[in-house]
C-alpha cells in the first residue's frame, strides 16, 4: 500500500535514526495478528515512528502466525533472537522528511551489517540538490515503506483543467535503489498525475529546472486539451492502448464502451482511469500508467491502422 502526504511547503531536510531490532521487540507485549503495527519512539529528533513487525518475522515462515494466534509472542521473540545470533542483529533505519517543522515518515530500511548503510541513497543530498535549483512551493510524497516518490510542485504553473480540478506542474523524483527524474503534473483533487518518461540520473545536479518546469507546463496544457477530446470508438482505444496489459484494460472496457456509445468518453477520462490504477503502487507499473501521455500523444499525432483489418483508425486528426 502507498501512503501519500501533501504539504504546502518545501522539504528542509531528512532526519534519520537507526534502531536495533531487539529494541523494537522490547516495546511489544503480546499482540494479535491484527496489532503488529508498533510505535517506535525516536530519541534524536523526538518523533514516533510506525513499524510493521511482520517485516522482522519473515525468516520464521508460518511459525510466527501460529504463535501469534496462540498468544505466544515470547516464543517468537526467542526464535528471532536465536536466529539473529547466527545471522546478525537487524537494524531499522527510520527516515523522516522535515517540512517546515512538520515531520513526515518516509520509509524504514532494514539492514544487517553496518556497511549496508553505504547502499542507502543519501536523501539529504537529493533534497539539497532540488532546493538549490528548483523553484517549488508544494510537496507530495508517496511511500510504500521501501520505495519513495517526491513531487516538487510549483503553484505558479497551476491551471484549472475542469471545474474545480486544478493541476500543478513540477519535478518528479522516484527512488528505488536508483534515482529517476521527470517533468510531471499533480491533480489537487486526487494524487493522480502524468509524467514524461523517467530518466535515471547520477549525482545530485538538478540544474535545468526551468526547462523541466516548462515541460511540465506543456504536459498540463496537453492534459487540459484532453478534457474535450472525445474517444470515437472502441477500435480507436484498442489500437492506442494495444501494448497495455489485457488484465488492466478488461477492468475498463465495459464502462468505456458504454460511454463511447453515449458520446461521453474523453481521453481525459481514459487517462484518469489509467493513472488511478497507477496510484496503488510505486513499482514500474505506476510509471507506465503515469507515462500514458507518451502513448496517447503518439497515437493522436500518427496515422494508425487496425492490426486486424488494416483499415485506417480515426485518431482525431
């Protein structure tokens, strides 16, 4: 599950504290399987972190579930401590974004050896690089406990694409073992957005931010045009989205077909459906859905033929 946080502010930095796993176990009494989310007090910056104990119990297989159901947490604790005596004591690195005094929990990374910390991307360097070169005043953060997405947004790009539906443009930064960046947009009424193709970056040089912001504005204008751009027929959709997973499209075909028959389906509606699915994850699937701009725009600006009958497919040109 992805947790989303929205703050009308910039990120001033990232606070980090590492806690050994035994200290976390010592907090717990005898929980049920539904109560395995614990609160871990952090001393270095006076915050309470939430942590899912199941993340420490995976080495025990189904053993821990049986013990929890029988209210025998002590056996779980003993088994984990014995396991860690051989494999090494895990440490949990808690990361919080400091947003003008408001602390937002980002993720919890479990490591075993001290040198595992060298593999952790330095989020403070990322934030420093963005703050030093990118003009933003609103931040959206997505986290699934491991992967992160930062949306650094500028209110001066704001545009109303539908009544009450405002959009901000900015810089998207996705972090999952590597750093990828792209121009993108965020809809205020939800966490849906669009991005250009994400590109892997090295270092923390975010120069060229005005160019990125202009690309975001172009993306906003393109999306705004889609609110009145009707989808003509099902075949048009089939060709435009031919490379999308069948299991995904099957969720929408009935609804899309009914709206096409009534003359009500717009490309904005299609994009809304696709990006809403992408919001459920921070995996590569998300960025494929947010990248639907490239797929649909290519379709709209190129002549296409039906792969079955070779007839020209109407693309609104």
